[in-house]
C-alpha cells in the first residue's frame, strides 16, 4: 500500500480560512453521494493483511484482522507545539466488502456494518451486515445476508432497520433473521436512515431527491422539495430532521415541514455523507471521497482528515460519544477505521 497523505486545514468561514478557531456553537444534532460510487469500479474483495507500523499490534480475528495503533494518523500543521492531532488511529479492521455504513447499538454494545459487496446501485443479492465489537474484533462477518446494496441503519425495539436501494428492511436482532421488507413507492436510491423519538424512521433518497417516512408498517414519501439536490446523511434532533445536501446541512421541522439551512459552506461541495453529532454542538460529516469535517452553525468547518489522495474513502461514519471514538467505513478500501477524537 502506498504511503498515506493526510491534509489538515484550519477553520473556514464564508469569507476565508484561519488557523485560529472561532467559537464552535450551535445545538446538538446523523449520515453517500451515489454518483461517484456507482461509476467507480470496486476493489477485489480478497482480504489483505493489515498495514503494520513499528508500534502496531495485530490481532487475528475469526473472519478478518484488526490492527491497533496509538500512532497519530494525522497532525494538524496549524496546531500549537505539543497540541495533539484531532484524530488518532485506535484500530482498523479488514475483511469487509465495500463497507458503506457503521452504526453503534448501545443496548447490544455492537457495531453493525453494512457491506454492499459490489456496485452501490445493483440488485444483485450480494450485500450483507457484519457485527463488530467496539475493540475492532469482527465477531460475525456475514451476520445477515440477502441484501442488494445496504446502506443506512437504525435500531428500534429490537429490530435493525436497513435501507436497501428501494426497500427498508427489518431484521430481528435476537434471531439475526430478516423479518420483512417495506418497499418505498417510487424509491430509486434509498440511502441514510434516522430514527425519530416517536419511533418513525426517516430515509433519504439521493438519486430522486426525496425524504421517506416509515410509520405504521409503510414507507411513504414524506417530503419532496426542489431545495434538495442529493439528500444524503440524515439525523433527527428533537423535532428537527437534519439533512446533508451538497455543501450544506438543511433543517426540516418535523411538524410543519418548513425547511431552512442549518449549516452552510461545508468544505465538501459535492457531498455530505455521514452526519453525526459530536455531543458539543458540532457535527462530524464525511464526503465519501475521503475527507472528514467537523462542522457547526452557521458556517464553521474544520477539516480533520483527508485520505482522498490515497483513494481511501470515508463513507457513512458513526461517533460513540462516551468513548470519543469516530468510526469510518472506507468503502472500496474494505476497512473500518476507528479514530480517537481529541476535541
């Protein structure tokens, strides 16, 4: 594997960039642009030995490998001497097949990984869900199979709900069996999934810009508005649905459906993939190509990591606040990488 180049920038506002970070404010508020993924060719799915560094400890697992390291994966060139980098590699697990999304289920203390295993828009039945421990141990690589191109996920009442191109799929977590598929009428490319306090579920469609809502056993179009270009990452914050759109995070009132811009001028102008709160008024977002940002209202963004030059993707990420652990699926790179966040 060629050396990895990481680009770190300072804070960027609409008027320019500075290395001196302004106050990060805003209220607390989660998740692929399909265009590049569908056109790109997936890597071979053969498991590759983990990259080793002098300080790394490699641990064999039943269906993959996990490499642990305390070495920083990046260094902020604008940071003061002795200041830690924002992200430090904790571990990375291999053996996945086009991992698109990561979800942490605290009640089960488990990470669920959605593997597309092929093109992101193909109905080929090759997709599956993996189970991984928080230390990176792959407990079950192919836990539930039979998907086409699984992406966003949410857990509610003992069930794992997974978007699968045109359907929302319910899995019984206890038995590890698919219970039912709920088709979305007219759905083209269902992407991210977000659970609301009333147990309804919101799903973005990135190729036919719409927001679906699952309630009472049916998945129906809930919102269609020309303001959305390629809605991707979604996260429910109280009575507001946050929607990642190219270069922005939009806010939708769940009662009135009124739409406003929550965050503008995000570094990625193409894509706002993963969208998860950091617990301190800001949000992590990824652009699929390899960049990870920390963003906050109204227009504050900081680039934390960029592996785009090395062709290591950053897809639908997850953040475990209690452990300050940011989890990044690398799509065509076929890994899940965990970083400790120093913020």
